[in-house]
C-alpha cells in the first residue's frame, strides 16, 4: 500500500503481524503497577473498543502482556511501517488543506529525531503524549484525511471522538488532554487513568501537535541565560552555567549556552539521549567522570571558552564535586522532568540508570524515598554554592516544589515562598511576558529549507522596521530577537520540520504573519502553520512558572487559560487545545494552545489579525490587573492602537496608608 492508502485505511481490517520490541529505540520506562485485577480487565475492554470482535481473542493476551510488561497498552503491533516525519503537505491525502497541515504537525511530533519515546507516542518530558496508543494515531489520521472544511474533529486525551458538522470559520480540531475533575489530579490519578486508557498527559505542545524539537526552547533558554548574566552584571564569556537534563525540552540547554557564549555543564543519566544530543550537535563534548569534568571546566574557564559539556551521570555529583574543588558556578538551574518525579523524570544519585529503572517499576516506594533523599542532597549542594555567590533560579520544572515536599532546605524565612526565584519571576515575566513578548512559532509545511530561509528574512525585515520606532521599554527585546533570527540558520536549530521560533509581541506576530500570508499569496512560499509554545503571555496559568510573577493572589486561578482557548476558537484558530498539566505536573497548571494555517487568502489575513491580537492581549490584561508595571504600559499602548479595546486598569494604593 502507498503512504496515502495507509493513512486512509485507518485501523486495518486485517491485523498486521506482531512487531518485535526494538531495544535501540529510547523507550519510556515501565510504569508502576497500579490497576487492580478488575481494573486490568477494564483496561483491556477499553483498548479492544477499537477493534472488530473477531480480533479480540488474538489481541487479549497480547494487550494483557503489554499492560503487565510496560504498565500501558501501546498496541505496538499497529505501529506503521512507514518512516515517521513531517512530509511536504502535498503528500498527505485529504480534502482540507488545514487538515493536511495538522497531519504534518502530528507526524513531526512523532519523528524519531524529535520524539523522546517515539514507539510509546511520547514527545518529551517523560510522559508528554500525542496519543495513548497506535490505534488512536491511525484513526485520527484517517479522520483528518476525510475531513472537509465544514467539520471539526474532537479529541479526548488522544482519543478521536469523531468528526462533527461545523463551519469554515470553526476550528478544524479541538483538543483536550488530562482535563479531569480537579480533585483527581494527583500523580497516581494520572497513572491509573492513563493505564485504563481514558486520559493522558499532553505536556504543553506534545498533545497540541505544536512541538518543534528542542529549538522551541533553545530561544527561550538563550534569552533566560543572557538575561541571567545581565541580572548579575556579568559577561557570559568564561562564565559557568550548570544544569541538568538532556531530554526533549531540556536538551536545548547546552545549545542555548553556546549561543549565549558561556561554558555549560549539563548532567544527564540516560546514555541513549546523551548520545542522541551529541550526534545532533546540541552538545560539544561528553565526559563520564567528575575528575575529567573538573579538569575540562578548569581549562575552559582559563581559556574563556564557549563550550557545552555533557556529564553522563547525576547532577548532584557535579554540584558536590565543584563545591569540594571550589569551582565557581555563576548561573545554576535544573531542567529535569520533576513534574514527573516518580516515573522517570528525576533519578536518584548513587545507583545506576538501569538499577533506578528497575527500582522505579518494582519497588516504587523505595524509589520515591531515594529521589527525595537526592533532592535534599541536591538542594544542600546548591545552597553551598549560592553562599559563594552563585545565582540559582528554578527553571519552572517543579524542582523547588518537589524539593520542598521532600523536606529540602529551599524555603524562604517566611516559610511560604521559596528562597530562590523562578526564572519567570526574575527574568521572563518582567522582561518579556509583561510586555507581551513570547514564543511565536511557524512551520513551513512545504518541507523546503529555502522556504524557511525566506520566512527568516521576512521576519527579520519586519522586526528591523518595527525597531526603528519601538519605545525604549522594549528595545532590548527587539534587538535580542533581531540578533536571534539573523543567527538562526548558522546555529542549525532545525530538528524535524522546517520550523522557527522567536519572541514577539502582538504587533510583531501580526505583522510577521501578514507578511508571510502575502508571500504565500504571491507563490513565493508554501502554506505556513503559526503557533506558539503554551509557555507564553496568556496561554498558561501556572503558579510556579508562567504566572509566578502575579502577586495579587490570583496565581492559582485558571480563568486566563480557559478564556484564551475560547477566544482563539471563535477568532479563527485552525485548532485549539487545553491541557491539565504541562511542565510542572498534573494538577499544577492549566495551559492552552493553538495552531493557525496561513494559505495566502484574504480570510487568513482577517483571522490572523483578530486571533493574534486577542491571544496576546488577553494575558497582558490579566498581568496589568495584577499591577505589573510593564503590563500596564503594554496594555495602555495596545488601547492606543486599537480603539475597540477597552481594558479595566488597576488603581494603585499608597503603601503608607496600609
């Protein structure tokens, strides 16, 4: 069968043969056994809903074995034999250009070069899934190949509920992930519901089909590192940044360190992902002993090198050894998946990677004890370095949250706040989000590198023209992004689809998008998908990350994210998504995202102007109401530009009266 025929077939009527488990692939760890005997039967019944009853007798022992062996039913047998990557949009079957663009994005999320655990349909973060099983993937792709522009596909945590009549201006797909009743958002609730096949953790951009590989966070990390050095008034040259994690999102850290111009040490316990990142060029060197690491970092400091070094081992060993050797760490952070601490997001020190995985599956209580013991040691070592002048920030991965739950010394004197700031509190919030600057993305669906090159040039031209008249308050943001886009090609950031990211405000996003749409109309480039990370100005309500610099007491509310997705839906988004969880853990955040297809039409111009303006200014309004000075400036400026915008502004109280 051709690729198009396989897509149109959906779940095959004749079952394909069983596939051997490929040990060369980076697989998800075995999930903890959490289902009772009766619940295991329910999980099997749920999985078998996708198949004709004539296949049930054959599939029951196979699915039962998967559930016992891996803790989930992935349906490996149904994994397609074609190569998984974002094909040029014309290669997809279908009646709707928008639907074809979504297929392009889904396949990019599952590309072996992009996905963390591709055979388990997990893109990043250890559990950030596009689908729960391969039947869902096949059925979703089939629905998209049949869809017209007057239908909407509804997705329930990876399950395609079906195509429903709608209209051309409605979203083509509406996605929800993990949207459970709030009282059932504990880690074990996710484990049970995911094992039953009824819910999944979509992370931020995995379940939204908007992940573009590590590039997506390279830019944000570069800005964070640059501004971190600016904050401590230190030149990155010859300075040391120590962190950990080389998985999906965290794999961007060493590349960002290189772009910023510092020495980066990034620890990682998984040899497979370390090898992948080295082969991809995201890290320069790999070392396997702290002796070698000490010697290499000492030399790099002496020569003021720009270099990224992966330490294959536990980051706690790095912090402790550098303390013993009195090696000065200038910036410190952590980007392991501590939103997922008991299922592979963070590993205990003192035991091997293999032993830890075995312990995780077979003795989860002891594994948890060792993780919490490691977190206490980790925090103690950080405290020793910060006493010597290290600037440490939480990278929004729930490090401080989980460390506090483990009893680590991370609390401030008031025992309410953490002693270290979130990077959003200190850097991204006041410097970027409050002014409306956030991670604007686009993907050239033609798959042509030359199209991406053209869009880079278009975006740069737009930004340079805007910078000529931009107010002083946002000149630094403008110049950082102009520098970024000029160096985007030489930094070789593309992994998977022909995609790009830069931080832009509403005005920048709209002007860049309109310039793209005009280029498409002229036939200069193919169709473009617009999107963003949920980690943005208004997409996410996350009290320990995106909204951690909201100080009016509302940071635990999630009205903004919900309004964001509802507003995007009727203003022209091609698809929208709303997730429980993402970055900091299930039950800890609500985040929303969108995708928008530009096809060169007048309708696309109207949609982009309407939706992008709302998508950003919704968040600035909320930040302004929280009395954030930069946001008040930004929303007043937006009201001057758009007379139909009228936002409630806060009145400030004289502190002396209180």
